[in-house]
C-alpha cells in the first residue's frame, strides 16, 4: 500500500499519545503511592502480532521488555482464542517478563472483528505475596519464595470483571485493597488505549492503520542500520560488576563483547558470571531491554523505539548465567540493578570510540528502601521508596545531582505523602555534597534521606548497589563516592547490608546516602 508520509506521522504520534493517556489514567486512578506518586508504571501499544509500535514517556527498562511481552504471550495464548472485551493478566518471567512485582494487563483491540493492536499496562505492585512483605527477599533461593506467580488468565471479558480471579489475587497479597485499586486502574488504562486505537482506525481506515504499523517498524530498522553503519567496524569489550553474589560472595561480573559489522551489531553477554546467590539474577528479556536502550544511546539519534529497531541487533546470553538463570531463579532486584550494569559495561566498551555520546558512571541503582507497616487487621501498608543519585559527567558538562539515570524514570515520594500515610518521619532530605567524582567536568552529587520509625515495628528491605564498587569515571575522571546506608538504634550504630531484610523498632533512624556520579576528563588543576 502506498502511504501518505504525513498520515504515517499522524498515526505514529497518535499511538504515542494513546500510550501516554494510558499512563495518565494509571497515575490518576491507582491506589498505591508507588504508582500515584512515584510513577513505577509503563504503557505501550503493539501491533496485532505483538510488535511494539507506541509507548509512553515511562520507564525504559519496562518499555524494552514490552517488545517481547505480547509475542511471548501469543506463543501460549493463540490469537484466535481471544475475543473482543478480553483482558489478560500475568507476571511470569518466561513470557517476556522481568521480576514478578511487574504485573502486565493486556487487552487485544478489535476493529471489525479483527485484532489490530494490543494495549499493554505494566505496573509494579507494592506486594505480590511471597516470603517477605514487599516481595523482595534478598536470600531467596528461588522465585517461589519471592512472590505469587500468575500465568496468563482472563481478568475481564465483555461480561465484566472476573471476580473469582480478583478474589484469588487479593487472597495472596498483603494489601488487598491497594492491589484491587491498582488492578482496576490497569484495566481502565487499557480501555483508554483501546478507545484511542479504534478512533485512529475509524479516522484513517483499518487498512491504512495496520499498514502504517508495519511501515513504522521498517523506518526504525532503517534508522538503526544507518546509525550502526556510521560506527567503526570492530570488536569492543567492556565489563562492570555488581557488589556481590558471585562465588564466595565476590563481585558479580557483567561482561559484553560488541561486534560492529556493517549495519548490524552483536552484543555477546555470555561472558557474564553464573547465576548469583541473591536476588540480582535477571531474565534474558531484561538483558535485551538494556541492550536496546544502550544501542539507542550509541546511535546518537532520537529514534522511535519499536520492534523494527531491534532487527539489526543480535543479543546473546548464556543459559545458567546471571542473565539467563532459568525460570526458577530469584530475580526481584535484577530488574533495576543488573540491567543497569549491562548499560555500564556497554558504555565502558565504547568509551574510547564515541566518548561524546556517553556519560561517566552514574547512580545505576534504584537505591530501594522498602518499608512495610503492619495494620491491626493483619494487612500491611507498603512504602516502596527509590532514591536518585548523581549522574555521570559528560564531555561538555557536569553531571546532574539528585536524579535517576538510564533505565529508571521514577520519582521519590513527597515527604508530605509519606508522613500523612505512614508512621514515619522524614528527618533529613538533602544533597550529598562533594559525592560526585572530580574531573574536567564533575559528577553529579547524590542525596541523603533519613527515616525515623514511629510505629512499634516495621519491616525493611534494602536493595542498594554501588556500595562496594562506585560509579566509574570516564576519560581520566575520578569515580564518584559509593552509596552508604546506616541504622541508628537507641544511639548505637547497627550494621546493615545493601541487600537485606530486617525488622525495625520504634525510634530507629534509617539513613541512605546515595552515590555520586563519576567525573569526566582529567582535572586540569591536577
């Protein structure tokens, strides 16, 4: 079909707008602060066969995984088994997934009896069962200790909500009220996406709409191939490390070997370490998502991320490794810790080839403190709090302070919201001055946040990387300062690890100091 390029652009922006509206529906109707305030959610539109074509301005690590979410789903749920009004829910990692807290709600969009697209809502549920409140268990030996596993199941049909499945979900989480509210928000978000997609088909015609989706894939493939062709052919290697989890709890190696050959690139991650002993394993879909993000940075172009952009990329992981540990492995932290280290390794591999496109190491950790407060009725209130840090400096400027970098795009929860909803008092929130690495351009500074516990008891999960191995400097710049976390109980300091589960007491003060970014270039003063 001959397509008007202006119509192609109108539909492209319409798809993006539909995904962004889905995210707005989520943030305005979800119940948990993690979604309402921090925005730990993402929305996407795929074509009728699952190829990603539209996404919101959400979280890159989610959006990259969504390129695989629907295609993997359709391997076990045939397209011809779906009906207008069906909505599926699932979280298992084997279906294009990540950690189990990230629950996907998927709605096929029908026009004239044919599936023309899928609307996908992904939200991080603050608790989804498992051993520990919040579903992050640092010492989990397998994923069954982490959370409830949900295979693809119909959560709604044209007849309405599937009440027995909702009751099953609520019976297996610690905050059933928030769970139900967040789930209904996801279903509503996919309905909003469906409405916009149907409008586009009615305005431009179904045949033009479906042909345009295919054309968008081709355009992104062309652009990615041109970008790769502009890079020097060769083999580039880089590595970085997670703080621990390897043999004898040594740092866990993430290694990449990049081969640029003409208009194609291979990212071989098979040299990374074996499956680790904590919750920092991840799925191969997370590895692919991280590579897709890094490839866009390497390209130097603001291209649309869709299924076509992935065609020139070959991504290799190794069975039994930290990036392909098997579907029974614990993976809660791999989502936002291990995936970030893949980006760091790629940047280090390419730092001498395209230094002007890259930044020094930044706060590539979510810096998670997860507080779980028990209620008198036996349920729990959950506060999943992420912390930004320093951005790595670049060739032309200093790093930004107190921000999230790369694959993350969530906010912290405002002090007023925390103190109004939880038995916690925020006693300090400030910039961690001089934590950025020195250099011709200095790395950004981290943050300091201190939490005083007012409840008789509260469960805490820590999930913080960059405590042992700080963010790296680039082109002669100095590394930033590593993260620190402290617990003061009755005036005494209590040792606390970056990956731990413990019970806090009333009066405890938990303070997190996040890492600064690495500096860029040698400091001329030295």
